[in-house]
C-alpha cells in the first residue's frame, strides 16, 4: 500500500507535507473508517493490529518505501524482519548508511 500512496501522491501532485500525510492516511487508517469497521485504530480497546515500518514518520515511510520490520495481529507478532541498511564499499567513506537520518 505504500507503493500505492507513493504513486498516488505523484499522480495527484500531492507532494507537499500535508498531501503526503493525507496519502498515507488514505492507505492506512481511512479504509477501516470508511468501511465502518469497529475496533480499529490506535486507541484503548481496539484490536492490536498494525504494521511496524522502518521510518520515523508517514512522509519518510512513503519517501523511502519503508520496509516492514514487524506485523502485529491481535497483539501478537505475526512476522518480523530485520531493518534494511545499505552497505558502502567506498574508500574513506562509512561502511554503513542509514537513509532515515536527517543530515542537514
């Protein structure tokens, strides 16, 4: 669904911060709300269903097409994956890079 959000924000020219957050919501929390499903969301008493992404925020999740590090269903981890890291082999450069770090 992150790929759908990524493509959608470019097609709809929603590349601003608010547009990117709206695209993220469109593929995450809004579908359950539109369908009228109960027990979904991040609130006390809701099902503990979620996908944990290797990103700091929704914009970074879309921008980097963040990897899933865990899938949780009904409060139990259904799957787990290691965080993705890039390895460099350039002389005089760090051997590992984390694209999530803001280097400004």
